[in-house]
C-alpha cells in the first residue's frame, strides 16, 4: 500500500464513498502498521483504534471478520434495527454493542453484524421501513410498522 501511494490507491477505490479520506487513512495506517506493529494487523480493540480512520465499529468488524472474535460492530443500521425489532432498548451505539454481545448467541456472532447491516440498508430503512416485505415482520416489536 505504501509503495502504491495515495494517488494510485484512489484509482482502485474511487467507486466508494469518501474515497479521498479513506485513501489517506489507508496509507497512514499502513505506515503505522509497518513502523509500530511489525507489519502485522493487531488483534485487539485498543491497537486497532489507534490506526487512522479506524473507530470502534470498524475495529469490532475487523476482530469479528478477520480474527473470528465474538464482537459486534454497531453502526447506524445495527443500532436502528436492533432497537426497532426489540433486540435491545438502548440510547447509543456503545450500549447497543454491550447488549448485543450479551444477547446474541456465540454461534450467530460471526454473521450478526452483517445481517443487521444489510437488513437495515435494504429493508428496515431509516425513513420508511419496508415492513410488508420484511421476513421478520411477525416477530418485530416496532410500534410504527408501515
Ligand atoms: S417489520 Fe418493519 S420495522 Fe420491523 S424489522 Fe421489518 S422492516 Fe423493520
């Protein structure tokens, strides 16, 4: 990545949102990984969050998807869907993460984040959830179903 450089990297990731700042963070993170972590991606929350552009959600996704740890990354979709369906009743993403890690059985944890994100992105949309197309309509506890 460092040899490739920021400008060349942008050409590969141009189709995703915020690619300018993402390219910058990827190059900066790559340099730090080489200098501080012996070119090995760390497997703990604290070190991952020390990398540019890596917040708690991304760190948890990396721990879950790459290192197979039982963590749940909570973004706006996971937060919204979890609260609507009744998985939790929380006021912020950190509390949601704690609740979901307690409640979701370990055997589902490798996919739970992705399922909740995709459900929120395509079905349980923020402004107008598509409740008539939702396969969990029957068990969802959201009181303003459409
Ligand atoms: S029934 Fe509606 S509110 Fe409930 S999860 Fe499905 S889309 Fe979301």
